[in-house]
C-alpha cells in the first residue's frame, strides 16, 4: 500500500497505517494544510472552495473529511458532489471561489484516491505552491476557526449541465452540424462520472448513445487507464452496434480515447493531434504537448504554419508553456485536451466536441481520419521501484551513456534518435519509472522500450 506526497497533491491507497496510506488522518492533515496555505495566499477574511469527486468507492468518505476540515478552518464549501476534474476547474472561477479540490486518483485503480488542488483560476498549483503546502502539512501548523466563524457547505449539483452548455457555446462547436451527421457512439464511462457527463453531452449534440459501464458505482469493470489492452469490450461493442465510433474516458474525465468504426484504437496519442488539426484549421497558432507525446502534433502544427513547443510532463507545465507561447491548443499525449477558449485544463468533454466537429467537416470515418496523419507508434512500459533505488542517479548514468545523442533532461531523460525517441522518468503519481518510446512501427517502438527497460534493470542491479 502506498502514500505519495508531491507538489501536485497527495495520492494513496485507502486504509492501512497513517503516513503510509491515504487514511482519514492523512486526508484531514493535507486538507488542513491546503486551507491554511490558501488563507495566507488569498489574504481574505472569508474564503470559498469548490469540491467535487469522481465515483470511486472512497469518494464520499474522503469528501466528508475534506469538507469538514475546511469548514473547521472557517472556509465555505461549494459541494458539486459527483463531478469531473474539468467541471470543478470550470466551477472555481464561475463561483468566484478562492480554490478547488478534486477528489480523484485519475487512472489509478479503485483502491486509490487523491486530493488534486486548484488555485482561484481553476488551474493546478505550481511547484512552489505545492511545496509550501507540503511544508505546512509536515509542520502541522494549523489554526482552526472559533465556533462563530465556522464555514458553511452549499450543495450545487447543476455543474455537469453547466459544463455541457459551456461546451455547446464554444465558437468552434456547431451542434447543428453534428446533429445533421446522425452519429452513433458507444461510451465506456468505466462506471464513474464520465458515464453521466459524456452521454449527456452527446445527446445534446444529437448523437445516438450506447452506454457501456456508465453506471457510476465506482466498481471499475477494467483497469481504468484508457489503453488498448483494457478496452476489448468497447472495441467489440462498436462493431456489434455498427457504431460510428467509441468514446472512452478515465474516472475523472480528463483523458479521452476514441475507437474507430472497425473496433480498433484511434490511438490516445492522436486524440490531441486530431483536435489540434481542427482548431488550427480555424484559428492558426501554436501548440504545446509534453515530452512523452507523439511527434505527430509537431508535424500537424507545422503544416498549419504554427510553432510547436514541448514541456515537462504534468498539466501545470504544459499550461505554463501554453501561456508563454500563446498556444491555441495543447495537452498531453495521454488523451488530455487543453483548449484555452474553454479553460486551462484537460477536458474530455471539450475534446469530444472538437473531434466530432472535425469528423463532420472532413466527411471521413474515424479510421479514414486516422490514416490522414503521420503514422508513429508508441511503446509504454513501467518499472516498479524497489526501496532505496536512486532514480536520479540511474537516469543521470543513462544520459551519460547516450551523451552523443540528442538529450533532454528537462523532465527525467529523453533521448532522440533519428527515427525515434525514448523518454524515461519517475512517475509523480505511482512508485514506478515510466519508459515511453516512439518509432515508425509498433515493433520498433516495443523493441526500443524493451531494450531500455533491460538497460535500466541492469544498471539498477549493480
């Protein structure tokens, strides 16, 4: 069992021993640290925080603990209940709130949960802010409010509908065009809040919906990370239903993957590529993705006359680079779409609407659309970390070994070869080293990944 404290929040497995797992004590301690930091950051007498959660089993318990802790600090709460990460991000500025907390462990299995922290703009905190909260938590430097100054909780369950309306009102989304296409889609909501939000959006766009795992029970029917090896059921159902496409989201609905009409993966890396192709065709400009994302985004951006920038892995890093470069769209190759015209956060609802608009404009099937893009293939491997392993030294040794190649150490180590690349980094959310590769064929990408996994293990065993 695990507890991971990082500048991006606190994430862990439910139950067990305090400070080793995400127990009620840890949830209270970290919520108190966030509230205490927020009080100093905002310098206001009365604060307001938006809280929402995905459908995982521990969500109601953790939400009650976090809400009670913040009200104990004198902070008012807007409780969205069952929600999505991008919905909470939208709600924070709409409510004029001082911050937000999303209770979700994203793609992690059901035994995990996490507190993801937002600022007054509904954006993730930066590294310096995250570090300050960790220091407050470590020192347990809290001062709670007297009885007459306790915070209040107000429930607002309208924000999924508000989120859908916000997507429909985007300038580049024409619901009439999508309705005229009379599309049929199978939706895998992994029994979380995406099973409510995505069908709600699709029906508003006139799309016929076939629901698969859309009951938000929190019992995930498969590994919730939207990768090919986990999505056999929806691939089969798309064919059985003669649907135009399949749509898959993770539990908190910030990652998005598509299935072609042939029951094949469109490729989560190509979610951003396709959405960027549509946006750049209407509003030319720059793009940003992280170091572990496909080269295809750069190719498409250059085709439209824009400039491409790569950022360190992590939404906050991508957002910072997007603001610096004035990017019109960006995100991460894991199916995360960030469209500033909506908000600076990964949003599967926005991505779904942009993708459907592209389909309508191109007049192509999903598989035909995929074939219009440069074809790269990725390999993704994980290496479990053993206690005491010095990951930083290991990656530094790897960079030294390949010093004659093009090397980036902005985030872990990325090595660019003429026909591909490998990116190795310690995960911020799991006790693993991630090894991502890309090459002109799947076999080459997998071979490259296997080669570097072997090299890392060999170096670690010395």
